[in-house]
C-alpha cells in the first residue's frame, strides 16, 4: 500500500512538473516548452505602454528594479540571476526565447503581479503597487530572450520592435501635407 502511494505521489509531481505551474531550473530543468495559460480577464487587456519596449530609460529603471537597487524588498535577480539565468531552483530562465515568446505581455505582467501558484514565484503587486513599475520589469526582463521584439496585441505575437515605432512615422510621412494658412 505504501509503495502505491509513493508511486502515485511521484507520478503526480511529474504531471504537475510538465505544466506551467512548476517552473524548473536551467535550460534542461524546465521541462517541455508549452504555452502558459492565458491571462485572466482582469489582466487580458493590459499591455505595455506605448514606446516602452525600446525606451532605454524605462529598461534601465526595470533593470534597477530587477536587481533590487530601487527597492531592496524586490530583487528578481536573487532567483532569476542578473543575466536571466536562474540561480535558484524553480526560477524561469528568461534567456530561452522559444519558451518566452509564448508569454504575451499580459501573461508576463499577470505572473509578476499575482505570482505563480504552487511555486516559489510570489505576487509582487503589494511590493510594487505602481503598475508602471511592473511594466518596467517586463520591459527589462524580455530583453534576455526577446531583445528587439515587442508584443503586438492585435496580432497576438512578438514582432520586430523597430516596426512598432516605425508605423506612426510612416503613416505621418504618407499623409498629405496640410495646406498653408491663407494670407501668411
């Protein structure tokens, strides 16, 4: 009887470990690359503020938050490593682009805000009540595995960040010039 219970416990841990709920350490310890669950309704329509994906000031502020310089109570690097390579078991490896590209900006923001159940990843919204600070973390962290990319909410995919900033400029250049005011 005891052997069966142990076998069931090991099987249950294995099944949970294959899902997004348990996040492993290192490139080989994270299990198969599978999409995370979608962000719940309260987060689904939240997206990175315009222009932040490539804004060096925002990214630097995110880096300072990530390493605990801005707020010593928040130090993502203590688990995820200063370079995105986990230093503690269970931390997500942000350098694995094939995995991270499955995370929309909404999902990333949701996980920072609310944590990940059944893992050591806790909710950070109480330590970072300003949503902008949590977005700054997303802006910084995405550079480990998705540098040069930006989330396109309409396409529901990561795209070249340069095309995000270029679209308004291209549209303005294509628009006809307004006529000059008469008499001046």
